[in-house]
C-alpha cells in the first residue's frame, strides 16, 4: 500500500491538465469512440493495437457515469496503470533478487524515469499500458507460468505490436532453458495462453463484419506500409532528444541495461558450462532471459525510433538492471547496510521524480480547450470539424471526424491512398465537396494533397501554439465570422 500511495502522490504532483499533444489526443479520441459504442479501428484508424483504444475507452465510460471529463478520466485510469507498473516491477525485482527491500527500491526507480512520470498523468499513451503488460509477462516467464506468460505477451502485443519481439525472445529463451521434457508442454501453454485474447478479438470483428479492418490495423499497415526511421540516422539529435525527455534517469537506465548485459553474459557462460540441468543456478537462467529480451528491446528501439516514447520498450529492462546491480553490490552486506542503501536509493528516486513532476507541471489543457471551444462557438452550432493529424480539438469540443482517418505519417498516407476510393486525389475531392467548416492541420504537416485542400477551399484563421496545429475555415464562411475567429484565436 505504501508503494502505491507513494507512486500515486508523485504522479499526481505532475497534474492532470497538461498539454494534449497529437499522440495523446489520438488515444483519447479513440477512447471516446469506444465509449460511444464504436469498436477500435472503426471510429479512428490507428496503427497501434486495439487495447490502446479500448482501455482509454473504459476510463472515459466510467468517467461519464460519475461526471468526470473525458480527458481527465482517461488520464486517471492511466495513472492507476502507472501505479500498477511500479507495483509489478517491485514484485518482479523481488522474485529476481530474493529481497523485498531491493524489490521496493527497484519499483520506485520507475518514479525517477521522467518520461514515464510525464505520461503517467498526461496520457493516455499506449506505451504506458505496454510497460505494465511487459513487466507482467517477464514475471510470468521467470516464474515459469507459461500460460500466463503467453496471455500477457498477447495482451501487450494487442496494445503495441513491437513489444512482441522482446517479450517473445525472453519467453523463447526461458523455454529453451527448461528441462527437455518440459519444453514442448511449456510451448503449448504459451501458444494457448496467447491465442485466447487474440481469438477473442478475431471472433468479435468477424461477428460484426470488420475482420479485414482489424487485421489491417493490427498487422497489414506494419508489414506493408509503415516506414520507421533509425536512431542511427541523426544519432546526435536523437540522443539530445532522449536527454531532454529523460534527464538524469537516462544514465540510470543505460547503467541498468549494461548491468543486464553483463549479468546475462555471466549467466550464459555458467549455463553453458554447467553439467546438465542440475548444475544450473536459477538466477543465471533468469539473467539469460532478461539478456535476450533486453537486447532485442534495445535493437528494436535503435532500428525504429520516432521519438523518446519509443524508448519505453527498454525501460523495464533498464530498471530491472538497477535492481540486479543493487543485488550484486549488496549480496554480502549486512542487513543494516542493505536497508540503508536501498532506503537511500528509494528516497533519491522519489525526490527526483517529485522534483520533475512539480517543476514540469502545466495547465495548458485549459488554454487548448478555450481556443477550440471559442472558435466553434463563433462559427455556430452547425459547424463541423475535420482533423488532419491534429485530433486534440475534436477531443476538446466533443466533435467526431467525418472520416476514420486522421493519421497519415510514417506510411499511413500510402495506406489511405490504397484504400480510399480514388486514392488521395479522391480524398481531396471528397473534402472539397463536403467542406467541413473547420479544418485542423498539424503544424509542419503539408504534403501536396493537404496543401491542395487548403488552397482550393480554406482560409487560415490562426493556430494553437500549445497543441501545435493550425485552424482553417471554409472560404464559404462569412467574412465577419472569419475576422471574429482570427481575433479570438490571437487573444
């Protein structure tokens, strides 16, 4: 309970009213669609797994029952998920080190990871849920609960697909280290455990006649369309991005990942050199499991890096490495020394996390909402809105996009070009024929088809510097309303 209260206090210190940026807004909007009764991918098409839509939807649905706004209710649920990740990390580290004190210190290490603290109360973000499910999967793997491991891997993958590779590598390694007679039975349990949630979604979408859309969002856009930049391209810029997002915790995570590698290599050497299963230490096998998962997590992050949130895949392994390091350093220390060191580390984690949470707390959400609501009030109750990579105004005004597509970057533009009747040219014609009153476009996103829509039918009235998107209104809107909108947005 103390761990939960401490984590919740740190996350709440960051506030629930921070800026609603593009990726956070898309999952909030997806959650609103689910809360309205629309299955994932059918209300808004996005490349993440369906649980990234469903879970925020649960929070929003409950929030509407008790009278809490959509954004805050979704964020409260993800704050609870973040607290659960701290507790799950504690339990996993306790299993690995055999120490309750080191387990608690390891769990609290998550509180110093700045990016994690930021999204804990400023979500919803699918990677926060992925971290929790990955920790639970690793815990099941090291405890050899293979059916549960398969289920957790599947749920994590149904949240954010790339996690599958790291989790599967850890599971495959754990299965290989099992006695020969248990490997096949363990593999069957992993497969069955993983198929249960996947089959549930397949049956659901088949029953409602949208299986193809589900498979497109879960698999096809990743296999055929998605283009991911590498961290090695512009490496210095990406490192600066990580430093700014994670601060001092970046170096802690790197030290933890190096510990996972060193301890894993030592464990691998001992496992290879052992004579049969009876000569192996359980801790060595667990270290090899973490080595396999951690290496794959880091390689994937380097291979497909769009920004600092992509490093979330490596966070559980880096934090676990801190626990392994504490365990190695304190292995022969007295109980008094162990308690003193872990208490100092836990205190440092809480202080760093709280300092970041308080110093980076903002209330920009109110300004974002005021701009969008004021604009729509000026344009009248019949005004409509369409988003192009800028879903926040839809969320804040309770509007629905006229089409399911809002995201077009990193290959989704090519997907829309293939599935929309007439391709992107057909989409341009569709938008200009229907003329949504307001077009909201992400700042800096101006491919030729977007510019054509603006040039042919819209005038710019202003931008939102907090959300980083521009507002355009149809050239059919009366000039006096356009002038009023411009003055309001400037104000």
